[in-house]
């Protein structure tokens, strides 16, 4: 009797197993599925860029010379007027000294001699005038010949001409006159050339590069130092030109420096290049950073997440549920009454993990997680609920960001 019971029990188990297998086959294969729900959604464009200064100043030497001393190195902060390097200037020092000596000679020697010459010429003119007056009187009294009178008058004319020339020469040498002005200009030129041998910073900023050492011969046109101007800092980011449609000035962004992944900082799109790089198929954008984090360095690599759209209440599905994406439409497997049917949906904002559905689905509908599942339209399926992933738009939670989202 017990043997018959055991056989009956085994038979029941086999029948049950066959029943479950047949039922499972009738219900179709199992797939994970998402429930379409409404939630906030952020659309972003993600790329990698670098830190750049708003502008950089290239410093060279206006004169040819040998470097005697270099006063700064990379990373040094400088202010306008700070000495960067000093050149040997023996010949220019001699020219400046010569010009100063010529000006001093004009003031101490040449001008006093001209003043003395004027006094002497005026004295001779007075003497000649007196002699001419005396001879006129004698000639009137017929005591001298006309020739003697004419000689006196000629001597007076010559003396008057000499006095006038002396006065004109003194005017040329007077303070503020042409001679002194020219001497001052020569001195200023020589001094300006001499001062050019001291290379100074014209702007406040940070020294990025130095291309000179003591002993180097430098010439005009050679860049000796490059200085990043103090002030605003920007991020230069090349983006795929396909993203131009969604980009706009003023859009917020969250950024992460590769060297400091745990310290995200905000930025704002401040510039979009008017042209596209034909070779790379990219467009450059600039993002203004304010305030500037103290850890940022020039040319540092930064991952940038630009927010190009936001919905506070959007009907969304995970991106892996979408297939055959064509512009603003895609295909999904919609599950209803245990069967999967192909459904065309309209797309709105696209996040890194979720995409907005504008048409084709309603809140509460279910779609297969595998948008490209190899099944026939109308096939029976067994849907297993899968949780919708979070939209990973916060770069603070990511150490690496993809180049872009298609």
C-alpha cells in the first residue's frame, strides 16, 4: 500500500511540473519591465574641458641683450611693475650718461657763454653807436671826411648784427628753448632704452611659463614669460556640434576637476563659438566660474555637466527601454494583458539615464526593460517589475562622465 502511495505522489509531482512548464510556455518568456511614471527630469550635455584664463599676456624684450637676472618662475603671482628679468645694459647706460652730460653742459657752460656773448655784443654795439654819433657831429662841422663817417656807420651796423645774432643764439639756448628741449628728448630716449632692459609685468596675474634663463641672449619678438591675467576664470569645452540645438547662453552647469572629484563647483555658459571646427565636428563653449575654487589650476582637466533642460513633472522611461531612436521618436515594447506590442513614442528631454515620453504612453503603462528584445509583436511575455534607475545628472556622484549622450 505504501508503494502505491509513493507512486501516486510521484505521479502527482510529475503532472504538476508538466503543468507549470506548460503554463509557463503559454504565458511566454520572462522579461524585466518598467512602469512608466512621472517625475522630475534634467537634460544635460556632458563633456570634458580645461581651465583657461580669460586672457593671457605674453611678455618679451623690446631690446636685444643678455639676461643678467631672472626674478620669477612658474606659479609666482605678479603685479604691474614687478621686475621679471634684468638685461645687461652697458652701452645703453653709456648713452644715458652721455645724454645727461650734454644737458648738464648746456645748462652749466654753453648757456652762460651765450649770455656773456650777448653782453659783449651789446657793449660793442653801444661803443659803435657812440662813435657813429660823434663822427656825425664832426662831419656836420666839416672836421672829418665823409669816408670816416661811413666807416663809423658801417661799424655800427656790423655791431648791431652781431648783437642780434648773439641774442638769437641765447634764445635757442634759454631754458625751455629748442636746444634744451632737444637735449631733454635725447636724455629721455636714452633713459627709456635703459629702462627697457628691466623687463616688468604690465598686468596682475600668475606666471604660467618662463622661457629665459640668466646668460640667454634675447631679442624683440621672443616670448620670455606668459602671464595669466588675474580675474575671472573660464572653462573651455569642445562639444559635439549635434548639441548646438539645445545649448544657450546662461545655462547652468556643474563641474568636477579630475584631480578633485569630491569637490564639484558651479559654472555658467558665457560663450558659444560662432563657428564649428570642421575637422573635429565640434563647437567650443566657454563657462564662467564664479566664485573660483582655490584648487583650480590653469589647463586643469574638468568634466562639465551643462543643464540644457528641466522638467518638474515629466513622464519618463529608462533609456535602455528605447530602441530604433530616430530624432524625436523611438520604439518600445509596451506590455498589456500579458502581451508585448511594438509602440512608437515621442521623445522630449533626454537625461543620462531617463528620457521624457511626450506621446505614445500613459502614466502606469509598463514597457520591457530591453527595448531591443528579439520577440514577435503580440507575443505573450511574463513581465517582472524592475526599479527605475535614478537619473545620474549630478557629477558629484560620478568620478567619470561620458563624452556625450546620444
